[in-house]
């Protein structure tokens, strides 16, 4: 193990730089050189990489949000959109070019920091005989086989602070406050922040909701003299008799999930106002959930992930995802991570079909929410 490369791919998450730092430091301890591909798989395809060095670019990173090597969430090198000179569009498998780039640069291993879409491509590359090690990044906390992805804890903290702030204004104005949070097809951010912030209602994709149940909860609170209610809704929450609310479908045929979710908070707020007559406001929390400095928990988790990733490379254990399970660092094969989403190059993005980890109904969080009397919309 002499030379390794890191890439950060997909939506950014707090802790990416902390993982990079941990890999680079562990590499230095063991006499390994580290490089970083610029903008994820795009940099791999374009053979665009820089040396990561503790004397220059790779120090002072622990607390920094974003990623110093950039990221891209619109590159599927296995089904890459090419616009020809005459304007016609073709989709090409350019993965062999990437493999060639890795081999020519002499990288013994590539660390891919990303969510389920990124790990799908890592697994597809591993089938081409290159050494990949995945590190599970996403604020959504939905990567299979690991209990907590880095970035998630920070996102929950930001959402919790938002709920705290909505509480005081809701109480002062006797309003219903709806907060729409991220999470795509999993409700982790919504449910954990709802519990941490003492919300009254949490709507998550795993439980299609009945708006009448939400109204019942608001009325029950009113009868107890509580003239305000806090509703947290995940961007992927689904009405019982309806569809997920999609802001934009940017599907360009490359097999990436370019569906932009958003708008469910507005719908829930409008429905509540119409059915209760209470003044209801909606807040969309958006990208503040994934920008900025990582929490102390995420700094530690990211450091554990990064050091473990480099340790695995030194042990010659490749084509695995680093995991954090039951409080212990470990690993699982990338083949297990993709689950049944086996077709190479297909559905490479964070899709509804991909093997993501959703909240199960026997999860402690669901039990806790129900014990507290929180309405989950069912
Ligand atoms: O996967 C992370 C995430 O922030 C989701 O929670 C959200 O749906 C999505 O990315 C937004 O993606 P984009 O950066 O393309 O708007």
C-alpha cells in the first residue's frame, strides 16, 4: 500500500473533511501517499486529482463543513450523458476510462465517501477489479448495514434547533407550525428531531399519513388548552391516499435519482389550516441541514470511519463498506450494501429501488414516539 485516492460524491454532509483528514493522517502514520479526486466520480473520469498533504491542504479540516475536494451528485460514469457536436445525446459506459485512470496513477485503493448511490458505483467498480473502500456519508442516515452515517447527527441537531425556535413563536401566536426536513425516502431526520425537539406530530415516508389523524391531535391539544402545535414532516412523507410531493423531476436518463423532493410541508400546512381553521405556517429547513461545521459526535464518528477505512486498506481488505454497528467499527461487503440492486451501472443514484435503510416499525424511535403520544399520522 503506497498510494491511495479519496473521492467525495453525492450531496455534501458535515464530516466529509474530518474523514479526509483521518484517512490522510492514518496514511502518513503508515507511510502511504494520499490524493483526492476533484468533484467525486467526475474527477475520476476526467483524471483530475490533487495531492493531499498535511503541510498544505489537508490540515485544519476537522471542523470545516463541505468537502475540500468538491463533490458531484450528477455523475454516473457507467451511464454517462454525452452531448455530441450535432446536439444529439448518447449515454455511454465510461467506467473503463476511470479504471485506466486509477491504474495509470498507481492508486492501490480508492476511498469513496458517499451514500447509497456512490456505494453502488463503488461496488460496480469493484467488479472491474479495482480496490474500493466505501465510507457511508449522508445526512439522511439511510445507508444499509450501518447504524449511523456521518453527517446525520449534525443534521438532526440543526433540525432540533429549528423546532426549538418554532416552539416559542408558535406558542406566542397560537399557531400550528410545520417544519419540512430532508431525508429523502427515510424519516430518520424527521423522527429523531421531532423527539429531540418535543414536536407533537412527525410524518415520515415509512408511515403514509392520514391528515385527519393530525387534525385529531391538534384538536386534542386545543381541548387541553394547548393553542399551538408543532408538526415535523419529512420531505418524503406520503399522504395515505396520495403521492410523494416532487418539486422537480430532472431525470436525464443517466440512471441517477434526480427527483427533487419538496413541497409536502406546504401541502400539510394548507390542509391543516383548511380543516382546523387555525393559522398555520410552514418552514422548509433546506440546505442548512447539511452545510456548516459538524457536531462533536460527527467529528468523532468521521474520524473513526476515516481511520478504520485506512486500516482496512493496510490489512488488504477491499470492496467493503466501513460500518458502525452496535457501537463498533466494522465492515460489510459492497455486494451486501447494494442488496438486490445488482445490475451494473443501473439505478446508480439514491433511488426508490436502491437498498436503503428505512425506519422499521419495531425501532425504538417509533415506540418512544408512540409512548409520548406523538402523532405519526396513522
Ligand atoms: O441526500 C442528501 C440530500 O440532502 C437529501 O436529504 C435531499 O433530498 C437531497 O440531498 C437534495 O439534493 P440536491 O443537493 O440535489 O438538491
